[in-house]
C-alpha cells in the first residue's frame, strides 16, 4: 500500500500524462465516431447547363435529390468547370449540351458529359456508379413517357452519357495513397524527432550548460531546427524517389515546386515538434503528446476518409491540421500537375502554421527559462 500511495502521488504530480491517459480515449472516440464515415455522400458538383431548359433542370434535380451529389457551382464555360475541378472545389462536373431538351422533345437521343475527379478512387467509383444509375432511371422514365404517348418504345436508351475520369483514369488506389503516405510519414518522423530535442537536453542536464553560453533562445531554437530540416529533406527525397520509382506513381507537376512546398511543410512539422518539446517534461510525455496530435491527423486530414462527408465541426478540426493542406498539395502536384496558382491558399496556411508554432515555441522556451 505504501508503494501504491507513492505511485499515486507521482501520477498526481504528472498532470500531463494523467490528463492524456484519461481524456484522450474519450476525445478520440467522440472525434473519430463522427469523422469515420465510409458512406460517400454530398459529393461537390458543378454544372454547366447550356440547355437551361425544364428538361435539364429536372435532370439536375434528379442528381441532387439522391443525396450523392451536392450542386455547388454553376459554370458558364467549359474551362471554368475544368478550373473548378483542378482547384478541388468540385469532384464531379456535369455538362449538359444546348440541344439536350430539343433531342428529348424530338424523340431523339440526348447526350451529356460527366467529368469525375479520379484522384480519390473511393469517391470516383461512388460517383460513377451513381451517375450510371441516375441516368438509367431518367432514361427509363423518358422511355415510359414515350410509350404512354406514342405506344412505342425504342430499345436504345434515349440519354447517352459520356463519362470521363480525370487525373487517375484507372482509379488506381496506389496513385491516391502513396502521395498521402509521403506526407503522413514525413509528418510523423520529423515531429517525433524534434519533440525529443529539448526534452533530451532537460533529462541529460545539458540544457543548463547551454543557458550559460552566449546563445540566445531564438538562436537555440533555430540551431535545434536546422539539422532536422536537413534530415527531413533527405527523408522526403528518399520516400519521394521510392514512390515514383518503386510504386510507379508519376509526378505530373513541377518537382521543384514539390520540394519547395515540402520544405515549408517540414518547417511546420518541425516547429510543432519543438513546441511539444517545450511542453513535455520527459521523453515519455513527448511521445504521448506527439501521438495525441499526430493520430487524429490520420483520419481528419483526408488521408483515409473524404473530408466532405464529415460534419462541419470535424471538418473545422481537420482545418487546423497542417497535413490537411499538404495532402492537397501533394495530390494536386502528383495527380493533377497543377501549379502554385491553384495551391496558394494551402501554401499560405502552411506558412501561417509555421510562424505560429515557431513563435509559440520561442515564447514557451523563454518562459521556461524564467
């Protein structure tokens, strides 16, 4: 009982580990219970309705009423619809030609084009299946109307659909997973390495020796950061090379842009690791805190599950995770070959995170010194 009492006192003093051990399972259950959703619904969709007729509006309503598609954008040009696809604002584009209603009224075949973002095969397959089902139902209803009106029905479907799967035509899951794994592995390794940086100095008692030197806190933080930046860039180069050569995932965009934005992401994750090291008292706490920060990013960043299917609050939580933005960058450059013009929002968010966490790390380090 004396040992039990002693251990309880130690646990009580270590409030960080106690809080993590009690609250983290409940927090994960609540967050992941809402975040994990394998049902793909409300896929962001854009429409270019050149017909602008009652028949085209009924078709659009048929798509939206199923719950699979959520009409967000109404384009006025084809290149505008393509831009929305490239920038990630929509996952599906519906192009209705100007003679759609005329073809239906004249008992002729009507056609439409469906563009599907194949970057995420799960969403793409769901969208493709839903498009085929909705179009088939609309064609059957049209055939029934013709049968009731004319007493005859054609064997061919009166609505012809041309479906194009963009960026990943074969809907290969490897093309989607490998860029995401590169970002995830890079985050986990670099954050954990720098999380031990200050903690190791504390446990070995060498931090006090550093304090008596002329080195300023900012210089100490930067000095701790730079070696891990070099290690992180080397790791990034290795996993990127393995992804391209071993898994045969092509990089359609700029390699130089990918390395520049990868460096920015590295600085962000290293800053998070330094922030953790100023909070943790020992390496065990550093592991727990890093795990508490990193583990949610696996599910909330869009690495495993589409963020569009998550509730708004969970999407907001994913919005404060740097990996969320880097995954968009990676998959955009890998699969779409897009430039910085499409990625400036994600780039700015990573820069903001880097500044915030670096500043907090310096402030907390100074406070600890005082």
